[in-house]
C-alpha cells in the first residue's frame, strides 16, 4: 500500500541520515536578521508550512501558504505569540512521500521550526509527521483527510478538516438517496488519499445495498484515460465516483464527455480548486460535476473581515486557504495558552480547550480530530465556479 511505502521511505531516510537526538518541546529561538515578511525586523517563532509548492498540485500548496502567511501577518500585527513574532518557512513536498520526509527533517534540523502547518497530501503528511513526532513538534494539517493521519497514536498531530470515512458516508448517501443510482463505477488514483476516499465511499455504497459495477485504479500523472473511459462506458455506469486530485479528475471527466459518456461525475475535496477547470479543458466539461467538501468557510461570519482582506488584495480564499489560516490560529492559541512552544504541552492544551477561528469555534478530540465534521455537497456550474448545494 502507499502507506506502507510512505512509512518505508521514512524509515530508509532515517537510516541514511545521521541520527539527531531531539528534546521534546523546542523553545523558540531568537533569530535576528532573518525576514519572514518584508514588514518584520526579526522573527522569534519559526513555523513551517509543508505542502506541494511545485508540481501538479501546487495550487493547493498556494492555498496553504497564502492562508498561513496572512494569519501570521495578522497575528504579528496584533503582537505575535507571547510577544514574539512569527517567521514562516516553506517546505515543498510536491505531494511525494520521500520528499516530504526530506522537507520535514530540514525544517526540524536546519530551520528549527516549533510547529508545522501541513502537509496537504495524506501520503506526505503521514511520513513527515513521524519526524515531527520524534522532535516533539506540534503539527496541524489543514487538508489531509485519510483516517490514519490521526489513528497512529501521535500525540501532537491535529487536523483542521474532516476524515475520509466521514466524507465517504456523505458521498455514498447522496448517490443512493438523491441520485438514486444503481450502477456506480468507482475509480481511484492509487494514492493514500485518493484510494482511501474511494474505498470509504465504496464501503458506504455497499452498506446501503449498492454494489459497484466497476472498481479501477489509474496512475497519478497520467493524462490519457481513453481506455479507462471505454471500460466505464461498457459498465453502463450511471455515476462515476473518483477518489483523487484535480490533475487527473479534469482530464478524466473531459475524456468521458468527449466519448459521449454522460454519467454523473462525483469526487471529493481533492478537486476544490479553480484549476479543476483548466485541467478539464474548460468550464463546459466541469458543468454538473459534484464534490464533497466542508461547509463553505467563506460563508461563515467569523471570517468576514479576513475574507474581505484577501479579496481586497486580489485573491479569492478558495479551497483550503481559510483552513490553513485557522490552523495557524490554533497553533498560536495553543502556544499562548501554555506560554511557550512545547509541542506536547500545546497538544494537551488543544485537546482541552476550544479555539475561536475564522471558521468558527473548533474543538479537538483525543486523537487530534475535530469533534464536529461538516461535509456537504457542492456542484460545479457552467461558469466554472463551484457552489454549495
């Protein structure tokens, strides 16, 4: 499995690198002459942002960076964390497990981060989080939804989003109750996130008495899916459920339409970016596409001022932007709550105290998951925009 490969990559990397002994709970280091933002004269608290800054999923890395960057700027303007300013450092994992481990080690050893916002892909978050756990560093992922992210007993691993076993239930029930479909083709990208989400949806369909007519995997990075589309057509599927990201979802749905396959196309939060339109080849191909995602954070009153600030700067805070902003708020609240940067202490504090964020009040359970998940269905329109149903 991808999870096994990710863990193996982490273990191999650790054997190749000199072993560094970490003391649980780094204290923030005073750093002079290093500018995280042009407006800062110094930065005392270093926080990493791990995400795909390059590659086919860089759009999501941009969302995570913009959210964290704006939150850090706003927190710094209000006095920082315990009187110290935040400096952000980027960790480009390209959604690749081995690169994520390398990035994590660099941020811990060289950058001396005391917390991490990230990563995006679950297959990157899991091996990277092992590095953070060993170093006693607080980590909050805005976007990794695979259940295993928080099921491995890591005490300082949190997520600002829901889980695929929750998201899959919503998708499966929608297919059965609203679309009333009987023939479902389930396709996934063989990745920890994509296959995990597809399997969760498949499980819910089976629980509801619907057996899929097709279950197939494609490879991330591929662009020619015509052979797969031929199989979909032959299956007679009324609905195609895809577990994966926009880079593959776009070409897949376009080639379905070009071959005359009119089956409803449904996916998850991995396509919640305007770049879905570009990868599909135009808004005419995404028109009618459905996806699950958390209730639109842009509609939450708590974030109105921040949303207006983003828009005033010419950026629409789509997808996981506000999730990343809220993740930074959670880190800041925890460090302020314990008056320090000890990861273990911060984790204990977060599991006992609610945090007010741009996405409303957030509370975490003992695993680091949100106590309340709010997945709903969205639909893409002919204008190339998605709206909550």
